[in-house]
């Protein structure tokens, strides 16, 4: 199992931000979604309890410590709360959400679990001073639905 050292992901993110700016978080998230999907396919082949497999994967990887997870496979929704993420450990208090990579990993894992693409959004972040980093599912919508909302 790959274990993320505190410096690795944040060093990559920091260097990318110096070169290309804020779009770095989008790139990090998209790369993490792809990695999460690959990981999910391998992980779920071996584990009947997908929720427990995700908890163990996050906890053992160094990404952070899952303190709460709520899953509705029927509604294809989930809430995941993680403490002490690798980004919080490095960035401390930044005043903004810093865990786009974690949101991407969760998006990939749960897309495989649910059998449809979902994205996670970080709604609380320890780097902003919140008690936990909280991630919630946000379903992808098509262009027509997006236009209808305006």
C-alpha cells in the first residue's frame, strides 16, 4: 500500500502552483479521480464490504484518518469526514479548502462503488479552522441541466 509522506503531494502541488497557478487544484483533483477509479477497481475485487475497504485504504495510506462515513448506495450519495489530512498537516491554517486531491480520490473510489460518476466537494476543512475535513457527493450534471438552473 502506498503511503503518502507529508511532503510529497504538497511539494508537487506547490511547484505546480508556482508555474501554472490556481488551475493546479483542478489538475490534482482530476488526476486523483483517475487514480481513485483504478484503486477502487482493484480494491473492490478483493473486498465484499466496500465501505470498510475505503476506510482502511484512506487510513493506511497516510492521506488522513476517516472519523465518519455515511453511504447510501441506493441514492449514490456519501459523506466522508477525515481528520489530519496530509494537506492540513503541511498547510496548517490557510484560510481555504486545501484537500482537492483527497476529494478526487474519494470521487474515483465512490464512482466505482456506485457504478456512475460522482464528484466530491470539500465543504469543511481543517485548514480553514474547521474540526474536520468534510466531503459530500455532488452529482455530475449535463450541460442542458446546467443551463436550466440559470
